[in-house]
């Protein structure tokens, strides 16, 4: 086991009544597993990630990590949709930032970051700044920063949501390649059902607010998975199965907005 969520509840105080974002969320994620989390907008997916990352406290319940980890070790690193790259830092300093926070000397952290960047085609951009990179390049840098700190768990909140469709397809494959080479446990939030199926070992389907776990669906498609797997016969069946669980709640959400 990498970590387990036990009875997670999150309530945000509000007026005229409190907002219950999460209700009795229970999941177990195994070591080196790639798990995708899907659900309608506003169901608490990002809130759950922030609780696991200890950026939010649950109102009730707890997150239990593997007891083999030492006290004080970074247990979970997070990749946000807005990337979180510092515009005043070069690419290599951005990627090495987590190591700097862990007290790693400059020469060592630059050597490790430079090696990672070279492996994903960014070796010629070490001294560039984020605004000088394409969207896909910035995404790679943000993902590498999370992998480099050697956290056993990576939490990814729609990391490719802002990319165009072509770049997104390439980045999906690149992420799976990095994950295969440097195995971590990944919990990956996405609105894209097909993306969840193609990337995950399991897909966790959440209900609308308050977010609860509707079903956990194992994905048996063999790895490595590539663009051609979008024609896999199992994919269409799984996509329909998941959409049927989400459709009514998505439609209800649209009615509330209207």
C-alpha cells in the first residue's frame, strides 16, 4: 500500500449553509500504481488531492501512508494544472527547486535535474526561462520537478488540461514513459474519460457533490499503451460504462448553472 483514505469528509463553512465537498471517501492506492480519478465538475477531486498532499485538513477521516516511510520524508508531491513554475527561475532551477528545499547542494541538484531534462529533450533549454518554452515543454519541466524529489506518491491535478489536443496526446505518452522508467505511485485527476482509461491501472469514478466513490474500475489493457490503443475494443466499452455513471450528474450540474 502506498496510501489509504479512510472516511474522508470535507466541509467548507459557508452561508446560509455549509458546503459538504467530500463525504465518506475511502480508497486504497497500491505502490507504483497509476490511478485516475474522474467525476463531474465540483465533486471534490482537487480537494481530495489537496487533503492527501496535506495542503488541506479533512473535516473528518484521515490519510494513512505506508509506514515504511521515515518521519519527515516528503510523502506526496503535487503537480498543479497551472504548473507552479517560477517565472524568475531558469528551467534547471525550477526542476531542481524541490531538491533545494530538501537541502541538496547546488552542484548535485543541478546534475540530477540536468540529467532528467536531457532524457526528455530539454537538455538544450537548461538556462531558459518558462516564458521561453512551449506549453508542452513547461509541462515536462513541472512533471520532472515532481519526479526528481523522489516522493513515493505523485498527485496530478489535470496537468494537461490547458494543452491543445495534439500536445496533450504526446504529453500523455511522455508521462507514461517517465512513470515506467522512474516508478512512482500516481493519483491523476482528469475530466477526460478516455485519458483516464488509457493511462490508469484503475479508474476511480466519483459522484457529484458531495463527492463520494461510486465505483473503482480496473483497467486490464496491456502496457505499454500508445496512441494506437485508442482503437482498442475494450476502450469503447469502458468509456460508455463510465459515462453512464456520470451523465445524469453532469446534466444536473448544468441545470444548476442555468
